[in-house]
């Protein structure tokens, strides 16, 4: 299995390290050719506005939309969640949101960089339910969840991790907690 990490901007290196520790081959996705090589994709945290512009600049927006429509397994964390949402508040007008998971999100909904925080979460991943330390950095806040979406974790009654089909989004950064269980589970998904 080849796992891609969208490597246009942001925290792709840390996802790469986790995947390497889990023993899977990683492709840095920067072109349509790279995307065509991979079986599944991680879209990291970073800056969704910049990533959206770089997807256009690198001719990746249309091929990515096609792969997502075909049901490719994808994990979007933080800025990645924003890109995979169906509606984005406080983005720029032409900002991409690929609607892989039917959630509406508000960018920076938990505040600025200085409002970053850790929170203990209870995460439900298939039959496995357990504690996970969530790292939130200028995280998007989910404002609405569609009926086909499964909520995998909540914080104060607000969804922070969701799944629709093989598309998974988290408002927090699972690559920063030193706990690889979310990545392991994602690699088995499908
Ligand atoms: N606030 C950023 C954005 O809107 C996301 C922050 C992050 O990925 N840590 O893209």
C-alpha cells in the first residue's frame, strides 16, 4: 500500500514520520502524477487558504476532487479537515472545500495560535474506543454535521473527529500526540 501525504505546505513531515514508524511507504504528493500513485492520502494541518491556492497552482484540485469522488480513503487533520468539509466559514471566497465529509466548519473557531490547547478525548474507532490526547492549534470548529456523518469524537458536545465512508477528518493533530493509533486505524480502513 502506498500512502500519500499532501506536501504542499504545513505539517506533512510529522505525518510522514508517523507513517514511516508504522512501516508504510510514503509518497509526498505535490503533482497529479504523485496523487495517481497513492492508494490513500493524508491532508495535514497548516494553512487551508494557502493549501487551497497551492492545489490550484499545482493542478491538483481537479484530480483530488476526482479521487475523493471515487471514494479514496483520506484523513484530513485541522487544515485538512477544512479542505475536506462541505462548507467553510471565514475562508476566502474561492477557497476549496471538497465535501468529502458533510460538515460545516468555522476556521480558527477555537481562537488564535495563543489559544492552542490539549484536551483529553474519547475516540470511537470501529470496535475500539479509547482515550486520545487531542492537540488543537488554530483548529476549525464544527458548526453542523450532516446526517450521513459518523461522529468519532466530541469536545464539549461539539464534533472534533468525523467520518463519512472512507473520509475521516479531525480538528486536532493526531500526529503531534505521540500516539499512532489513529494513523494505524486509518491505514486499515476500508
Ligand atoms: N487555521 C488553519 C486554517 O484555517 C488551520 C490550523 C492548523 O491546521 N493547525 O487553515
